[in-house]
C-alpha cells in the first residue's frame, strides 16, 4: 500500500448513491456503518443539498466495500 493508491477526488452525490445501491444497503444501514444518522447520509446522495460531503477516507472505504476501488481491494484474512 502507498498513499498514492488513495482516490483523491471528491465523491459526487451520484457516486455515493450508486455505491450504496451496489452494496445493497438501505440508508439506515450505511449510515450506521459510517457513524451517521440516516437523514445526514441522505444529504450526501442529493446534489442539490448542502450536506456534508464524504471525506476522502470514507470515499475510499466505500469504493473498497463495493469492489470498485481502482487500485486496491479488500481481502479476507486467513484464520
């Protein structure tokens, strides 16, 4: 891993919604996963809203969970 592997651009509202749907999660489920209230998460999916955007680390984690990160992937630990 290198910090250069991190996606640096900001997530759009469309990205956030598309990735949540790709994971098959409801607003409440993904909000809980990231430590937000469902209403706060919903603003991240609405471009017209002035909601708080995803932080860079959150966007990278969401990309990893959805299997869409351009240079990194999650691998299950061997027990």
